[in-house]
């Protein structure tokens, strides 16, 4: 295309171009046309040569128009440019507004590019190049879209076959113990009918693709049929084994039905129930009969256990009343230093009666125990406080602090008297403040010692 031309040197000296166009001037003048805007991209040299201005600022000679004016020469070569533009615009419109195929559009573009070639025209050559490039892209996009549409139709057909195969493979891969064999067998037959319908009316697939899908579909059907036969062949054996295991569990449960070892036996029944669930199912009638025997033994044990627990709860409720009365006594004790020994003696008697009262309902254990612990803590706290106050080591440290502060106050008072005698008011003020602070500390230390 003309975009690849080697640009001429800027403003070359007038010379005759190779194979210049020599139109029939009489014909051109006979039918004047409106001036083209494309003429602004050219000029006429003094020797009558017509030049076109290139995008890089250089010029190229396109021919001459003997016997015509400069305007007529420019107009002639501009019309030739406009004809090329019109052809390009027409192709652009066909691509945008019609269903022209990419093949036909490509042929039209190739013809247009042949016309352009090294066209001796005057006009915006860069714009024409851009239009041709746009057409190239549009035709390529259309070709790609057509190819994608054809591929999509084939892909859609392949996907439909793939879905049939996938359903068959899913049924074949399902755990035999979870398959509804009657419904699943009917679905396998329906899938085969769907496959045949696609072969008759759907688009043809690539031979290799169709062959591969059919092999998978056939293998899935065969696998399903084998699994169905094996399942029903093994079902009787599984039922017999489940019956044997459950009969053993029933016998063990019936032996435990009258046990009085409540905790251990309850745990054993829990284990038996887990084994029952893992044993599998036998025929419906046999399974129901065995379950009724197992449940009857289990209910016999737990009903007896519930009666014992109910009796214990009644006893524990009476014990709770006794302990709540003891709590009232404990919480009514006067717990101070004057009555500490009496409170300790009374609390010990309450604790002895508390242990003899027995258990209370589980829901009340934390509450009542917490209240008694609170009273016991009050007594311990008072004992600790009393002991700390009478600790000889603490008393000695407190007396030492009192003695030290007394000496410091005495020394400061002597300094204060000397400062007053000397008339040192600033010193007097500082010593008075320090004495006041030390006196507060001394009073506090004496209070702690007492």
C-alpha cells in the first residue's frame, strides 16, 4: 500500500514524473464539477507539475494536466482521490449495515488496495491510509466472528453430547447403596434416546470427538449395568450379615435390661446403639422386628434407671432444704474481731452438719457451695487481718519508722528556731512546710502502730 512509499526530498525541483497522467483536458473542462476539499493537499509547480503533500511534510509529483489551469489540474487529481475515498466509504458502510461475508469484503478491499497502489492523486493520503487500516481491522474482526460463530455452534452441539455423557457417567459412578435403581435405569434409557436424536438432527461433530464421547457413553452404560447386577447379587448377602449382627446386639441388650449398674450399663447401651447404626439393614420386616426387641430391652433398663434417679432427686431435694437452713445460720453469724473465736466454733459445727446432710440436686450444688465458701472466706480474711496486726516483725518496723520521724521532726524544729533567730524568713517558710509534712507522716505511723 502507499504507506510504504519512500518519501521524496522536500520541495523537489520541477521534473516530469514517471508515466504522468495526461487527461483529456477538453473532456474535463466540458463538465465542470464542484471544487473538492482535497485540493488543499496539493499544489502546481511553475512547470505545470502537480504535487501532493505527504504527512511527513514532503511532496510527491503525481502528474500534470497539459492545457489546463492550475486549479483545473488540482481539481482533476483531487477527484481521483475522492473516488478512492468513496469506494472505501462504500465498503465501510457495507460492513456496518449489511450481512456481507468477510470473504466478499476481503476481495473488495484487495481490489481497492490495488486501485490505490501508487495512485497519482491529490488528497489526504494519511486519512485514506487510516481508512484502509480500519477496513482491514473490521474485516479481520468479521472473519473472526464468523469463525467463532461456526465454532460456537459445533461447541454447543459438543456440549449437549458431553452433558449426556456426564449424566451417564455420574449415574455409573454413584455409590450403589445410594442409587434408586428403578429411576436410574429409566434415566439411562432416556439418555440413549437423546443421543440418537442429536445424531439425527444436530450438527455433525468432528469424527474424533464424536467417537470419544460415544466410547465414554458406552462405557458408562456398561459400568452401570454391571453395578446394578452386582448390587442385587450382593444385597441378599448384606441383609443376612446385618441380621446376624443385629441379633447379637439384641441378645446383649436383653441381657443388660435388668442391670442395676446404672452408669456403666448406660454407656454400654450407647455403644450398642452405635453398633446398631453401623450394622446396616436387613429386609424391612426382619429389621423392624429386631428393632422392637432392641428398643424394648433398652427402655426396660432406662425406665428403671429413671425411677431410681427420680427417687434420688426427691432425697436430694430434702437435703437441699437442710443445707439452706445451715446457710441461714452461717450467714447470720457476727464476724468481727470481738466475736471471731465464737464465729469460728459455730462455723465448724455448721460444716460438720453440712457434710452429714448429703447431696443436693446437681443444679443447686454450685449455688449453695458458693454461699458457704463466702462465709468461710470472711472468717479467713478476719484471721489474716488480725495476725498481720499482731506480727512482731511488722510492729518493730512500724516503731522504727515512728522513732525515725520523731528524730527528723525534732531536728527540723531546732533548725526552725535558729532560722527565726537569724530572721531568715525564706528558710523559716521552707522549714515550716517540711515540718508539717513530716508531722503528718508521724501521726499516720503512730496510728498504724497503735
